[in-house]
């Protein structure tokens, strides 16, 4: 009888498993190394992804699908990046500019001016320094701001300095406690404003906590601070209107309004988000790569332990050859041992890594830790591959042994 | 069945070239019982390894069952070893982590034989070796004689034509040695070709055909009258 098939896969696996059980220390060491390596890749990339998700969420609260214009020129207006820190512009953006933009930009749905400043407000003989935001009704739509009671700022001409305001919930609590605030008067500087609404919740916008702020019509803010220049202009495009196109049109309009001067910066918070997203993506990759070094170290350990195993089992190799095992079969047996170990280590590593991720989410619920799928797949594949690669040399040496020498316990 | 022509094998020991086999011509017919004797270093073990395809000659030709083996690729030689040749070693060479049954099963596992067939042959052999109760024991739990019987079982489980035994009783006490010899001779009687290397002249004298080796050459090759 002659069976050409060679050793069956099931039998190879069984044979390898018996070896692995027999050499417990070696098995344990390799398992541990692979577990730590794969686990650390997963844990570290989850950390990077968590940071990325955290920043992304923060940006999302700034609003997406918007354009923000600010006075001052930035050289690299193309990519996004952070806006200029202070508005040291040659020329202000004025309410007249906003009105002109409203007429010209057909792609814009809402164009809202924004002025900001700090001032002391008082009511009920209580005073408090708060952030004043001068804007218009459209801003409430753009930022999706809701009022608890009362109403939002009236849709009036931008130049009209009506003495009304919408206050944040914290300001209400501080100045009025449980009393009704809507309808009351609020003193700001030497002017009085009627409270027409109270903002709901923690209304977060562009990093300002509006619950501790007061919204007033933009023209009133100009009077309060005796300033003309706007801090920002927020533009929300019509649905499906291309944001880049709108941005170009906006810049062109400003250039025309400002006698050919390019002294306005228009940014897309989306593209800034993208930039940060890229930075944190690269960071994830970097920490992942550092963790992947441990995969390499584990691979070298695999190689060493397989060398030892081959030397220890020289006679066995000779015997297998005498019993009719070929080169290929002997190599396959040794490779299989290593691959099985690495596979088991990879599985343990994934479990340990995901457990750490779970722990991280429990400890820091606001950070969305999650190992990216590519990191899991990559680390497992690399573990398996390094099992093959690093065991290849020693396994090939085993396969090359001359049976006569091997049986005598001599390595060749 | 076996035909060696001008087989030469030399080793280099330091500056010295040692001819372990020096142009050996030998024919072996199926079913023969041959002992190979001679002093240490006379080349008898090298001859055994040569016939067992564990070693390759530097010169000469070796035909096994009509196939010229010199120049065959390693895979083909491994296949020939698997199905045509059984080995019995002085040091048993059992795999310590495998039970008696698993050791006997090993050549069949390597050949990829189906599990049912493996079990059937194992049961058969264990019965013939009188080792049924010991089947689940590891080698270290067996006596020397039992170990060698397991090794013989492993050697014949693939039903080879030739059984090559290198000092099969060398590590055994005389009683176990006699048992092992009886087993080998019984196998020979049932048709297997038996070639045994030994320096024990009493043991060697039991064979029908006795070859004496010296300095890599056949010194004498005699047929004894049946005892």
C-alpha cells in the first residue's frame, strides 16, 4: 500500500498539541509574549481612537456644515487649521458687509453676525460678569438653540438696536433664582434690556458656555461696546450647496466689498475637524506602530524557542525521517506548533486588549475608546505571520537534518 | 530485491579519510534472514543506514525493489522508507510523550492513513506483541523489553518488505533479548526480510546468512545450514 497523501492536517494539529502540552514552559512563554504584543496593539490603538473620537465630538458641538468668516488674513486659507488668534485686521467686517453678503450669496441660507464681549450685568441688585453675544435670530437656527420660556431674538433689521435679550439658564439662576425672569429688565453698562427668553440647557457654542451668557441684537452690542467691527460671521449654506464653492464666492464678495483687499479669513470648521481627525489618526497609527514593536520582539522569542525545541528534539527528527517523514513534513510539524501557539496568543491578546478597552470606557465614559478593526486584524495577522516567518529558519534546519546524524543526537 | 553495486561511503575525520564502505556489492532476496557482524567501525552500521535509505552513497548504485535509489529526490526516498523499510534501533527511539499505541501509530499517521485503519492495525499489532494492557503507557513506564517490542511493532505496522535491526538486543538483559529475537525471527518466518547488525557472534550465528564486515568490505558471506 502506498499513501501519497502524507500526514493529515488533523493529525498534525494533534501531534503539535501534544508537544505544546509537554513543553509547558516554552508554550507559556510564547503564549504570554504574543498575548502582550497583540493586547498592547489593541489597547494603544483604542487609546488613540478614543482621543480622536473625543476631539471629534468636541468639534461636532461647534457645528458642522458651516462657514465662519473672521477679520484678518491668514496665509494658508486653503486647508483649515486654527484661525488667527486675534483680529488685528486692517479693516473690520461691518454690518453693511453682512447685509451685502445676504444680497449676493445665493448659496447661503443664513448669514449671522457675531460680536462678543464681557460686561457686568445686574438685576435684582445682584451683579455678574457675563459674556455678551451680539447676533440675530438666524444664529438660533444655526446653533440649534432652544429657549426654555419666552422667545428668541426678534428677526429685525441688523442696524436696529432693540433693548431686548435672551439670557442663559445659569445667568437666570444667579440673578433671579426661582423667580420669573422673562419680562424683567437687565442692566448692562448704562443701558437696560428687557429679558425676552431663557436658553435651554447647557447651550454650548464654539467653546462658549452660553448658559453663562447673554444674547442681544448685534446693533445693541455695538452700542454697548462702542465698536463697529464684527467678531465673526457665521454662514449656513442652503441644503446640498457646495461649501467650498460658497466659500470662494464669499471670499470674492469680501474682496469686492473691501476694495480688492483680501483681509478676511473664511474657515470650514468641518475641515478643521478633518485636520484634527488626521492628526489623531496619525497618532493612533504611531502608538499602534510602537506597540507593534512588541510583536516583533515576540517574533524573535518564537524564533529562539523554536531553535531550542529543534535542538532538544534532534533524535525525534531523525526518527520521524526514518519512519518516512519527508523534509516538508518535518518542517510543517514545527511550523504548525509555532503557528498554533501564535494563534492562541493572538486570541488571548484580543481578549485582553478588548478587556482593557472596556475598562477604559468604564473609567472614562466620555472618551469613546475602541480598537479599530484594522488594528485587530493587523495584529492577529502579524502574530500568525511572525509565527510562520520566525519559525521558518529553525524549522527548516530541523527538516534538513541528516537522519543518521539526528538519530545519533548530532545536529548537522 | 536489494542490489548494491560498488557502494562507497567515506567520512573525513580531521585530515584522515575513512572509507566506511569501500565498494560493497551485495544482493539480498526477499525473505532472507541475514546477520551482519564485524568489529566497531567496520562499516556495518553504515551499510544498514545505506540500505535503509538514511544515508546516501558517494559512489555506486543501489536498487530497491526495481527502483534505482541513488539520485532520487529526498521526498521519494522518504516515501520508500515509509512503506518498504522498518527500523529497529538499539536505543528504541520511542517518542517519550506518546503512549505505546501512539508510537506504533506514528508511521501510519505520517503516511496519512485513515484513523479506522490505523486503529485496526494497532490493535492487531498490540495483540501480537502481547502489549494490549500496556497500550496506554508512556515509554518511561515500560520495561526495556517492552519498549523494544513497541519499537518493533512500530517498524512493521506499515507492513514493510525489509526489517533493519541495529543491535536490537544491545540494551536488553538476556531474557528480554531472547524474547525480542524470537519476535524478530517470527516476523521473518512470516515473510519479512530481516537484516540484523550485531557484534554478538552467538546472536549472529542464528541467521541463515551471515556476513562479516571488516574495513568497509565484506570479509565473508556464508549460508548456514538450517539449525
